[in-house]
């Protein structure tokens, strides 16, 4: 199947609708019936503002996070329409992908 791999980049302390943004994205993927999503924590990252974000021993709020989804073209259109409707401001990378299941 052809579609896209979409990676969203955020931080632990970013919120949307009263939830951490990364968790909200994971629940959105389930609600929309997408094939799946993976939440990947990072130990350090640099944002568009050239500021470093990292995990600290006592504080995780600045931890960089990625949410990765693989979707069809139609699902991508629906996902981005929903994000626009929700007013989510979020950096992403969208790459054409071939995907499937190996038996």
C-alpha cells in the first residue's frame, strides 16, 4: 500500500484539550481508526528556536517526543483536516511511503 509516514515533533509539557499533546495525538489516531501510532521519547533535541530541549533527572517537562503514524493518502487528508479544525499548531514531517505486512 502507498501513503505517508508522518512524524509529529513536540515536547512533554505541550498540552491540547487538557491532555499532553503527544497523548492526545495517540488517542486521535485510535479515534480515527488509523493503523497505529508510535510515541517515541527523545533524550535531547533542538527546536526551531535553536533552543535545546532535554530530559533532566528530576524534570521531564522539556523532554522531546515524536509521534509517528503511517497512513493512506485519504487518512492523511482526514488527519490534517482534523488537526486544522482543532487548531493544533505542530511541526511535522510527511514522507511518501510504501507499507504493508510481511507474512
